[in-house]
């Protein structure tokens, strides 16, 4: 949703008094209404003076309602504003100018306050666009020059001084500092950033960087200067993508909102028919046509579904805004409502329930191969892969050998999905992966080697068996430790009603069981290919109607697509994660999930409360008005009061804190 569209929908019209002109016009309407009433009741002046005041009150009270009605009619529809204008014109026709002016005053006041309140939620989202500075300090040819961020290009280098905002997404190449990422990820504590050497061009091309190297536009630098190499232009930065997606989310209708719209399709024509019929009540009851017309106008005001129309969108807007403030991107009303209905969650293991930072713990050499030659072979192949396990092998093996780089020639590299890699190294075929990689090869894995692999796996380690030529030359053991918050988060989820939780992983079953036991998850399924994860999610969906898949948004995208809600971890800076998930946790923090579910449930409760308030008010006002027990003033007061009440109720979500 564009900013202009937001402004139009928020009714914060410009004018002689700026963005709050509508509020001031409403106040002027009230002043002239009171003046007309005072002249009529407490002075001996001609009635024409009070009529002039009422007409001026009509102008100020109906000005913005008329603008909205004309705009909607041009689009081929009718606004509530149009119905109010009809009622006011009818009152004037019946020479009830005071009541018509009161109607427009209360209607304009209620809407002005409603739009002002809703503007708070919209401004909390619009404030995201103010996070990034307009200029950056571009470092070029040894000189530093202030430059508009629109002019920055990928690979430009910018200087960020202490305690200033970072102007672009990029990699730290000089300096170390702590960065406050809360505007993007919602993290409460600053994150330490370290430089990534620009000499590592191959690693940069393969994206072998970690979160400690990345910074985002709109975040705040700490006590030390940083030099940052830009990786995304301004329009593609994480903050701009986040803003666009939050704006788009406001346009996505929730199931309750869609149901309300369907109800309105039948309700509004029914009200119009009822109002038309009431014009002829004088044919049945003992009253004049003017009295019947007045009764129908009161019913028209009482039955207008203004509160009903705004009750759900106001809650969804406030919920999405609050979530964005805590670093949770919810892409619309449907995932916001679905999140609160979850009864089951499937988790990916690596990087979701575990740290995603495995370490090389075991190096076992076979067939008289030396450790140096084994690790050199492993590094040469794994450095070409972007898998977390491959990065861990390269990092730890390089440190172990104290090497800057390897010189082995690699050709014909091929990834075998879910199993490992194969390549040609110095004219010999080399395989590196799990045991299933070797199932269809001519030379079977010796039993003695299988036993060594099994021993490592029983201890919760992921293994890589390496074969060069016809010989098995070694085994690498890696271990990924569970997140410190995983166990407590799972307990929280269980306490709030998530009755079924499973872990899905491509790692072998022994590793899956070891991690599951440590974090307290009962059902762990290992050795799964991506399509097998999808099958597992579908199987769970047969038992649990509402389930979520939590993963990194890349390898787990197919499984996410087959769940009720797809949730991506650590989505900041990840284009794929932002695109594939229904909900994106911008920070790499699992513990924010109970907050998101709690917020969703609170939103659903408020939506239900708002529906009861709006429908309840209509249910009371319509019969009271038909029985001629209420005037236009009373009807509009309760009508606008209920509208304002549902908006204020929805705004409570902006202060939601419970985890």
C-alpha cells in the first residue's frame, strides 16, 4: 500500500489546518451547532440567525463526508458517508436542521477521532521508512563525501561513524562495533559485528559470510567506526522490502474480514429496502408521511454498518504493526489469524532448533591417509558448497591445518540432494557425504567403516564419509549444538496449547534423536530429503488441521508451502526467506515465536469483541429506531460511539507485550 493510499484511507486530509483539518472542521461544526441552539433557545433573535448557524454547521460537519462520498461514487460504490448525508438532507427537508446538524457533527467528530486513532497504527508502520538516513558517507579514492543513498551502488564503500544510523545493507570490511538491530529484527541487545576480508572474493561470491559480517540499513552503529561494502541498493534493502511487505499485508483480508464483507453484501441492500418500506409506514400506522420519513432516517443512521466495517481491519492493522515493531513480519490478516489457531508445529533442525553453526569435532583417517591430505581434499570440495556443514568443514579444517587456501584442482562438482557431493580431484573421483550417498555405488562401504560412522552418530554427530578413487580415505564428524532457548521455547509453546511438535531433518536419525532428547521434543524424523519433509508435513496435517512449518525459508520452502503457516527464521537480509514465508522472524531467535502466537490469539479475541460490539449495537438500535424510541441524535451518538469503541479496542494491540 502506498503512502498516499494510506493517507487517503486514514482520512488525515490536508487543508487550511494541515493534516488535522478534519478534527478542526468537526470542532467548528459543533461550535456553530451550539450557537444555533443557543440562539433558538435563549434569545429573542429571528429564527433565521439560528438557521444560518445550522447551515454553517452542516458545511463543516459534512465537508469531508461529501468528499468521501463523491470519491466512492466515482469508483462505482457507496460509502457510509453517503448514507449519513442522505439522512442529514432528509432532516433538513423535514425542517429539523438542528438534528441534521447534530448528526453531521457527531458523525464527523466520531470519524475524525477514529481516523486519528487509526493513524497511530499506520504511523507506527510508516515510521519504518524514517529509519534509514537520507545520505551516506561514500568513501572513494581516499576521500569521504556525503552522498544521497539513492546514488549508492553495489560494491561502493561507505563510512559509518559511531552512534549514527547505517545507510545501506552491506558487509563490514573495516572496524569492529556493536550494532543495535532492534529496528529491523526486534533484538533487545546490540549485536557484535566483525570485518569480512575483501580479499576473500571467492567466498563473497559464494555468500560464505555470517551474520557477524552483515549490517542492515536503518540499524544503529555503536561506539566504533565501520567501513561497509554495499551489497544491496537502497530500493532493495531489507528495510525497504520490509516496508513494502508490511504495506501489502494491510491489503490482505483476513478470513473474518472476508466473512464480514460477504455479510455486508446482503446486509446493506436489506437495510435500504427496510428504510424505503418505512417511508410508507404512514399507510399502516397513525402518523404523517413526514413522521414516517423521519423514522426511516433514524433507522438508516442506526443500521449503518460503520463499526462492523472497521472492526476487523483496525485489529489486523494494529496486530501487523505491533508484530513489525518486534521484528516479526506477518503478511496479512490470514496468517495473522491462522497463527492463533495452530495446534501443531514442525521444526527444521539445523539453524532452527540448533545454532546452525556446526563444528568439526572428529577427523578419522582411513587406509593410511594422512590428516593433512584428507582435510585438504575435503576443503577443496566443500569450499564450493554453501551448505552450513560445508562451511564448518572449511572453517575448522583450515584452522586445523593453518592454511590460507588449498591448491587442489576441482572439476565436475555435483551435488547429490540430501546426500552429499561428488567431484573430480586431480583426475580422481571423490565422494563426500552420508552413508546413503554410497548405496548405489559398486564398492560397498566396509562394515568396519560403517561401525565407526555409527559410533559417531550415536553420540549425536553428523558424519561425512570421504571416498577417493576406490578407497575410503576418512570420516569427518561434526556437531551442531541445540539453541540455548530451544528447550524453554518448546515448553512455552506446549503451555499455550501447541499439542504436537515434531522435528524434521536431513541429518541421520541418531543425530535427530540426540538433539530431540536434549531439547525435549518427542517426535524426531531424520534422514529426510526435501520431498520427504513435505510428505511428513502432509501426514501431520491429516491429524492436525492447523500446523506451521518453521525453517530457514530456503530448503524448507516446499514444506512451508504445504503447511497452514510457513515461518522463516532469521529472515533479515534473506530475499528467499522473506518471499517464501507467510511469517518471517527477522531475527534469528526462536524465542519470539510464543510472542507472535500470543499476539495472534489476542488479535482474534479483539476481533470477536469488536464484532459483538458492532453487531450488538445494531441489533439494539434498529428495533428501538423502528419503534420510534430514538431520535437521529441518539442514533448517531450510539452509532459513532460504537465505531470509536472498536477502534480504541483494536489499538490495545499496539501495547501487547506478553510472551
